[in-house]
């Protein structure tokens, strides 16, 4: 016990430098404590002093201290502005309908009652011809882009050669009706018209530069000209209504691009024969050898007086004629005339 106590005291009170040496059986040096490196103090550079001529720094929180919100940060009371909607992409029709074809600015979509209105709308103001001249649409028509493009192509391709055959050019297109939110033929409760969809145009005439007018329903116009217009519109539009279809279209032509099953088309336009040219009923001219009017009036009066006198004499002679003979005996009363047998 004494020996064990002495050994323990020697271990506890071993000097620190004795631990710097390796143990006799510590081959890998795991138990040998490594000496600590001496720590050297490093100098940290300090910021340079502020020069005297430098301006004084302003407090960044001054607007908020005064109660005024910063312009960059929205306040709690001010609502956050919504981001602008993305720009609507142009349709293929809108891209193709350039200023070289028609003066047709785009207008906002129309959302009317029921199914009235439409999208991709334009205001057709004029049609530009290949030679840069313009055909004014009076008044301007509100149409879908596809319908406006069809009208422009019809005038440029078909009507310009027709006007050239008449020795003139087209200046105006008479627009009778375009967009109007209504039923067919303006009948209350009827099916929505293509006019209510901005998909129809009513045309009355095409005016020429020489003062003439191609009245599409004018029977005094050449039948050949009206038939050329008929074949032209019926090959381009899905609905054509004119004289003979109903009494609503006796003075104009209805054109639209209504889509029906199996691409069904309607072409109802009776091109009547031209009206006969009847000469006006005027009195015939007085011949040169006729007597003056005063002399003729006196002679006619004298002739009338002679006729009246001769008539009076004839009446006197008729009154002087003797009556029926009185010698014929009258039938005795009570006796009837014998009946005679009638033949069948």
C-alpha cells in the first residue's frame, strides 16, 4: 500500500516538461502531446479619418421619420397598381390587311347584349386600289377583319374592271348598314342577324368618277352589268340577299360570311329585266294651218246652236204624230185570252 501511494504521488506531481518526451512503448507517437505554437498578435488596419472638406452625411430614414412614405416603397394605404395586361397579338387577318389594301384602323372588341359584338374588329373607312386611289366607304363600316378584307378584295378585284368597262373608276361605296345589334330583318325576338356579329354589309350602289352610279337593284341599269355583280358576290360571300328574296332587300344587297354546316351558301337575288323605255304622253303640236283659237271657238259655238235647233224641230214633229188607232175593240171584261202552247 505504501508503495502504491508513492507511485501515484509521483505521477500527479510529474513536471510538465516530462510530458514532452515519448513513452517508451508508444511506437506511433499517439500519446505524445504536441507542443503548442506561440500566438503572435496581428495588427488590424483602422479606417482613415474623414477629411474636413467632406459633406455631412444625411440620414436615409428622414422621409420615413417625417411620416412620408418613400416613393420606391408603396405605403400601406396606397393600393398596389396592377401590372398592365399583356399586349394582344395581332391576328393573321390584321397583319395582312395593310394600309396598301384598306384604311381600316382596329377598334376595341365589342361586348353587347346577348351574343352581339365580336373580336378583331376594324372600322373600314376606305379601300385602296392598286393605283393608290381610294374608294371611300360612306359611312365607315364597323366589321370583323375577315369581312372587311373580303369587301376590299371584292372591290379591288371584281368591281374595278367592271367600272373600267363603263369608262370610269369607282370613287364611293354606299354603305346602307354594317354593325347593328338586332335580330334578322329587325324583327323583335328573331334570330340574331349577322349584322349583330359585325359580319355583314348592306350595299346599295357604287358611285363612279364620271357621275354615274352602279345601282345594284336599279332596273334601269343594264341587266348584263347587274348579272356580273351577282356572279361576283355569290362566288365570294356565303350569303347574298337581294330583290326576290324578301321585301326587306328590294333596294339593297345583303352580303355576309356566315358559317354554316357543310359550307352551305345562300344566293337569292332575282335580276329582273330592265324597265321598258316608254315615251312621255305629251299633247300634239298645233298645226300651222289651223285657224286662230278665237275663230275656232266661235265656229264651234255656231255649229252647236244649229244642232240644238234642228233637234228641237224634230221633237215637235214627234209630238204631232197621231196616237194609236182607237177602232180596235177592247177585250170584254170577264173573258180571258186563250192560252197558247209554248215551244221548248
